[in-house]
């Protein structure tokens, strides 16, 4: 019975960790998502040779604020699918987005659980005393950070007696000898949780308590990086929208395949800097993403060309009233769906401009055939407006 209670407690604390991460991400996105989206779009649309540098800066900054590479990926996917930015800069954004997630894991991995109640208290006061939406969302962020720290502290405390359980140690300890299995398990868990930050912090707690062997924890970190690339890929509906998440997944997979054989050597080098198990996990997470960004950044143009060839643009519909940029599958992702609707609205604006120019010609020439064409275009726009709405 005690084992069942312990498992329930562990599940509850993991759920609290995930919920805290969700509150922080949604609080920032609701309060400042519009500004972040505009800034990201302007930064990525800059021309010239410095475009790649600005793409790296944008991915790092937005992900550090949102604490979610998934949210950054969805924003970048919407810009790429609408044609607002190129695929190569978007791939550079994703490379540095994962570096941004390592910043929050580095901070939360320190023993700062004592400030968790203070953060929750400040968050509740700000949330209850604010009348505007932005202030209330800042309160949500404070509450979410406090819940994350409380959950991490409780996980470490609960895992201390579990460390001596022979069955659990045998199961989790075997992951050190099966790195591929560990990668797949962590990838599936991260895909289900939609948060690599929470999963990496959980792996750090398991490693600090001695439940997971060092080699197994590093393989689990690789799996967390791989699994975080899956949700945007599954949520993309069209071939154009799938290019960026597929490219991100291929880059993550290549990094995992390359790093797996060298895990002992990498861990030996990192252990000389910080021997603590929890710090080793987050340090390996940071080093892996930094190395991946440095090594793969020069090949983003080549990868973008390959993805465009593998996933070409869909043919334009024969029916002019059929929407081009709208996707039913994108309705599950607000940022992608709104970007598609905006793109379709711009297409309607171009048609409306043509109607106005045609109307001027009709008034001047009295051409009834031209007037009938304008009337048909109006009915087409009515159908497009209904589809976008």
C-alpha cells in the first residue's frame, strides 16, 4: 500500500510540475503574446547577411520568455506557412529556441525551493489586485513558477525513500544499458507532456535521488529533446506547415544519433566541471543544444531546400472561392490558425482592390460584362469570408 501511495504522490507532483510550466507559458503568451509575435515577425523578416544572427537572437529571446520551445515553434511555423519568412531562418530560430529552454532549466535546477511560497504569494496578490488582463497574467506567471519549485522540492523529498526500492532501481537502472530504449521512453513522455523543460527537470530530480543511473539520465535528456519536436509536427495540417517541424525533428534526431555513442566521454568532461548528478543533467542538456546549434546552423539553407523538394507547395485550387491558406487541422493551434486566416484575409483584400478598380472602369465605360465579373467576385469573397470566420 505504501508503494501505491508513493506512486500516487509522485504522479501528483509531476502533474503539479507540468501545470506550473503550463501556467507560466500561457500567462506570458496571453499577456505579451501579441507583442512577442510582432517582434518575432519583424526580426525574422530583416534582409541581408545578418538575418541568420537575428533569427538566432529571436529564437533565444522568445523561448527564454515563453519557457516553451513548442510555443516558439508554432509561431515560427505560422510565419513560414504563410510565406512571411523563409524556411532557413525559421530553422535557425528552432536551433536557438532549444538553447533558450536550457536557461530556465539551469535556473530552476538550483536549490531555490525556499522562494516558492513567496512566488505563489506574490502571484496571488498580483492576480487578485489587478484589473487588467496583463497584470493578472503576470500573477499567473508568479504562481506557475512557485508551483514548479514546490513540485521539484516535493519530488526530491518523495524520491529519497524510493531510492532504496530494489524493483524500481532495477527497472530504471537498466536504462543505462539500453540507451536507445531510454531515448524512446523520454521522447514519448515529452510528447505526452508537451514540455521538455518539465521532463528535463524531472530527470534531474531522479538523477539527484540516485533512482536513475548517470548514463540512463543522459540518454533520457536526449529523448526529451527529441520528443519536444513531435507536437508541432503532429499539429501541422498541410505540407507547407509541416516543413519546419519536420526539419526540427530531423535536426534533433541527427544530434541524438551522433551523441549516443559518445555519452560516457561527454559525461566525463562535464563531471570535471560539476560532479553533482542533477547539475550534470541540466549541463548536458545545455551543452547538447549549444553544440547542435553551432554544428547545424551552417546547413540550414541546404536542409530548407531539401524540405521544400520533399514537401512541395500544394497546387492552387481551380475554384477561386476555395481558400488557399486555411487548414482544418490548424484549428487546434490558435497561433497557426490565426496566421492562416490573416493570410487568407490579405488574399481577399487583393481581390477587393481589383473589384474597386473594375468598378471605376464600369462607371466610365458602362461595360455590363465587366460588371457581371465584379458581381461574381463579390459572391466568391462572401464564401471566402465565411470560410475564414
